[in-house]
């Protein structure tokens, strides 16, 4: 009872402190981004003008720089951006030639779909195979699963993506290699589903090894705990012990790893969207960074930082709730 009261008081305090820390962290990240852009060797006009940059006269470049406000100091640009954010106007993306609000509304759903499907597959596979291997540690299946995970851990998402394109799209011709739909086709469930298979699989494969090994280690370790031995002594069958005793206590380390992997999921989504030409917001991240499209880049940087921090917080909350041995000390 005393431990429950400690956890009851500690959890809200932890959430409060973490949420309070969110604002200064986001402010520091966004300010650092504008400061770094100011000393960058890249000229934003290159991204804005594209192929026309070389044929544009120096006088016209100077005029555009003045019109776009690119000659202002970084803190002036930052202050202007902060004002726009608080007014609800996120500005206009120079690279995509449309309001940032509109761009986000168009692209975020596709990124969310990709990440949701990929992580759902990764979680299901990791839990299923991890529990199986952990309950049979040292066996043939466990050795095969562990060796496969060790190999896959060293493969970056872009390598996995290119391998899948080479095998399933180019070699076998089973699935389309890129895009949201076939050329000229309408956006529909069938088209999107076929084009989603490879990018979602590539992102899932890049995350499975870390999650699976965490489950395997936790399940294997919990098999020797007193409460498991006691349940077996009472004649409870293995399947019931696994579901009712081992798996629940193994979820906390799994959730911890899942929260720690969030930045890698973001990086993986960026690479996967670029390779598969998936029209999500992660691909726009790369384009905005190359063009120093600050209206879009700042929103995406702050949004990604916020999402990672909130996801990490949710993972920590889940760990406290799942494992009574963990205290939330703020």
C-alpha cells in the first residue's frame, strides 16, 4: 500500500516536470536552428530559384533577398517566426510554394499511416518471436532468431529499403517500387495498400531487432523468477504462465526500448520516405533542410522534437504503470 501511494504521488509529479521542461527545450532547439542556419554556407536563394539561380543577375538576387527578408539577422527571423506561430500562421514554404499549414495537413496523415503500420508490425513480430525465443533460450530457433537480429541491427534503413526494392519490385515484380499510387491512378485503398507494403516493411525491419532482443532477454530472465517457479510448481501450464506471469512483467523493458527508439524511428521514416517517394512529411523535412526553407524546417524540427519527447514521456509513464518495482521520482 505504501509503495502504491508513492507511485501515485510520483507519477503526476514526473509528468508535470517533464511537460514543464518541454517549453524551454523547444525554445532552445528552435533558436539554435535559426542561429545555425545563419552561419550555414548554403544560400536559401538556391533552393528558392532552383535552376534559375545561375541565370539570375546579382541585382535581382539582392532584390529577392531583401523582399524575402533573408538579409535579416537570425534573431530577427526567429522573432518573426515565433510571432507567426503564436498567431496561428506558420508562414509559407518557399520550397513547396504553399502555406505550411496546408502542407502539413496534406502530408502528416501519410507519415502517420506509414509509421503506424510499420510499428504495429514491428511490435507484433517482436513480441511473438521474442517470447518464443525467450522461452526456448539456447535452442535452435533462439539461436537463429538472435543471429538474424544481430545481422539486421547493422543494416541501415536505406540498405533494407534498397534491398527490398531490388528483390520484390525489380527482381520479382510483385510490388511497386515507389510512390503513393501507380502513374495516373486515383488514390484508393487498393493502390495505397500495395504501395505501402514495401516502405512499411522496410521501416518495420529496421526496428524489429532491437525490440525483439529486448523481449527475449526479459522473458528469458523472468523464467527463473520465484513467482514463475511457484506457478509451475502449482501445476499451471506453460501457456498460462507465459501469458499471465512472464509476459506482463516483460512488457516494461520492451516499452522502455520502444520509447528510446523513437528518434531512430523518425530518422528511419525520413530515409524510407525519400527512397520510396512516399508523400509524407518526413520527406519534406529533407527538402526543407537542403533549401534552408526555415518556415517549414523550423516547424518540422520543433514538431519532431516535441513528438519524441512526448513519446518518451508516455513510454516512461507506461513503464511505471506496468512494473510496480519502478518508482516515478519526478
